[in-house]
C-alpha cells in the first residue's frame, strides 16, 4: 500500500506529470534539458526528478559528472504512461553540456 501512496503523490502535480511525459517521450534526459524545455529553474526540475525517483517512477544513472534520468519500474503505471506519450509538449532542448 505504501508504494501506491508514494506513486500517487508523485503523480499528483501537473509539472511533475510534464516532467514524466518528457522522460516518457524522450527516454533519457538531464536536469538542464527538463529545465530548459519546460521553462522551470534547475533546482525545481531537480526537486521534481527527485520526487519521481523516490517514488520509483524514474531512475538515475551517472554519465561522468551528469545525472541522466529515465523511466524506472513502470509496472504500476503503464496504462497511465501510454496516455502521457500522446501529450503535446515543446520539443526537447538537448543539453550541449552532457
């Protein structure tokens, strides 16, 4: 039950859903790509990504000094992700630094 609560809380915010949709549509993103694409500050993008990571929805891997985020275990929310893949989002601003 606790796992469901964590996932539900992580998905209960419009901007976090946009971050998740961005990851769902682009596979791997860094914090600066999320920030630049969605027009939010990097600290706020980091906060949203941490909340999604803590819920087990996204995972992080290190590539040199960069943290790259991708989908984690999506078993609980796969039908939900199918809908996110259809959302209209701005094109991803690819990070020139990572």
